[in-house]
C-alpha cells in the first residue's frame, strides 16, 4: 500500500474487534484510514505528531525474522507476542494462523510493523 507523504494523525487498537486503525492525511488533504483486520500485535517506534508516512509493505516472515532475529530472541523472554521456544516455532505459528507482517516506513517519525491477517 503506497501512502507516500501522508501525514500521520493517530492510531488506535480495538482488541475486541481485532483491528488496528491508522489515520493519515494525504497530500491532497483527504483523510484516509488504513485498517489492519485480524490484528494480532504491533510495535511502533518514533511515534510523534507530524510523522510523514512513506509506505506499508507486506513482507515475508522468514526475511522479517532474519532481519529482526535479536529483537525476537529478546521478546521470547517476555512471551511477546506469544509464548515460543525459537523463531521457527514463532514463524510456524504465524503462518499456520494466516498472519501477515506489514512494515510501516516513514520519511519522518513513525516506523514499525503490524501483525494482522489483512489490510484495507
């Protein structure tokens, strides 16, 4: 999903509906909401007003976990986002349950990832 130069306004998580919503304003001044359906977990860094979003991209689990290996080795100690013994078990669980990994990149500010079953 290409959201180049969209200005981040807010995000919210509804755990009952299993949904994460991100609102941003386009360069044309339109208000757009991106909805992550079947939401499971997320991690955002550099959350701030005025973040300029660049892109939301679905990435392969193997590549994502390879790139973020040390982070998820640490998360394992806190049972986040699930209890798992190793990265293979975590990856298997996510794929078996049809979760996708979405990377959010920005020119300024907010960055991170969302685990969900789909995006609208």
